[in-house]
C-alpha cells in the first residue's frame, strides 16, 4: 500500500509542480527584458521562482549568482519527488542522480582542462548528497587528471576515466569521456528497465529508445556536417541504445550528405513526425524531441517513473531557457535570436 501511495503522489505532485511552469506570456515578457535586472525582477515578482529570489537585489546580483540560485531550486524540486520515488523502491531516481553526477564531472573536467581549477562550493539537497558517490570538493581541487581520477576512486566513474588518461602532451579527450560516462549511465538504466516486473516496463523502454534515437540522429548529422568523419568513426561514437536498427544506423553513417541522413530518418518508424517538428537548427532536434516526448508523457502517462523522468527533463529545459534569456539580456542579443534558442511550445 505504501508503494501505491508514494507512486500516486509522484504523478500528482509532478503535475502540480509543472502547472507552475513559465507560460507563453511569461516568455514573451521575459524576452522583452533589456537587462539582467529586468529578467530577475520579473522572475522574482511574477513567477514561481519568487520564493528563491525574494531576497535577491536584482540591481546588484551577478548573472552567475542568479543561475546558481535557479539551479539550486531545480535540484530541490527534483529532490522532493525523488524522495517519493525512493520510498516506492524505484531505481529511476538513481538515474537522475547519476545524470547529475556526470554533468558535474564534465563541468569540473572542462575547468581542469582549461587550467581554471578552483574550489566550487555547492549547496546540494540532502537527497543528492546522501546518494552521490562523489566528493565534489575534491574534484574542484584536483590539479591534474590523475588527481581528478583519484577523487572519483570511490565511485564507478573513476575506473572509466582511468582508461582515458592522456599521454604526455595530449589534451583531455572530454567528448569521448562524456560518451563513456553516459553510456555507463544508460547501461545501468536499461538493466533496471529490463529487470523490472512493473507494468510500465515497455513504456519506459519506448520513452528512452525514442529519446536516444534522436540523440544518435543528431550525432550523425553533426559528425558529418561539421567534422566530415568517416562512417566507422561515426558509428563508434553513437550511444549503443535506442531502437534504430544497425542496418539503418549504418545507412545514415554512410550517407553522402546530411540531406540523405534526413531522408533515411524520415523513412523509418523512429523518425515519424520529424518532418513536422519545429526547430531552428539541426542540433536542436534531439532537445525538441526530448521536450515533446516528456511533455506528452507528463500529461498522459500514469507511470510514476515515466512522469518523474518527464518532469525532470521539462524542468531542465525551462532552466536552459531562462539561462539563454539571461545571457541574451546580458549581451544585448536581438530578441528574435534569443527566442530561437528557447524550447517551450
């Protein structure tokens, strides 16, 4: 009975929280803001972000501080749902924590690669601190790649990164490390899905298959258009998940140009709806697909795990939108250009 109650609570709570999202009119008003102070003032007085911004002086706060506060709110909101999920015995909140861990590892590794090592103090909710295997302070203080790996020695990520130790004179291969880390996270996720006996097993697999299908599609487009990589290289750097057949993946990797890649994707079931999808540039396709899938699932799914994951993805998208608006105001970017970066409709 406790599992049923917690499961029902996740669905109801996630939908209620999503009801407080930024709406169409909010985005229009935010896009009209000319300064970071105006953006913060609107968020502070007209939206659900007022609770974390109430003590912020919009005229003196730095944009980096605003972003940190908003990220903090996202973590705490996710925290409140993950507590229900864990009480129901689900493995899928662990997937959220692992995604957060990988995101932070890549962030700190990027700083290390750029010789910008500095101690970063994070205020992380209890749920995350109690379930993370990472000492974030140790990561931030690492002075070398070896130090970085040592700081991760108590987590499964340490051994993964050890295999990417750069030789003398080489730079840290962050893209390959990121691929390896996310492959590990998704492997754990799919094992959890395959081992579950719940009724939402097939729905969970379809959801993640669909998201990864578009991620791999965009990877192929990028590696062809911007890097002119050969088919074998492209195939090697795709996530080994999703429901696109090996034959169709190989066909896209061997395509003459990106138009042919689009044609193949649109001709298979996994690319259904691609021709009707709204996007401003090819790299946006996977983000737009994730948003569309998540919004549909949050509205119509009764699966607690599916709704939980969908809510997290939607909130992450909203945060990315706000950050783009803040950056646009900071650098006086044309409103039309900023709007092209937003995903909310």
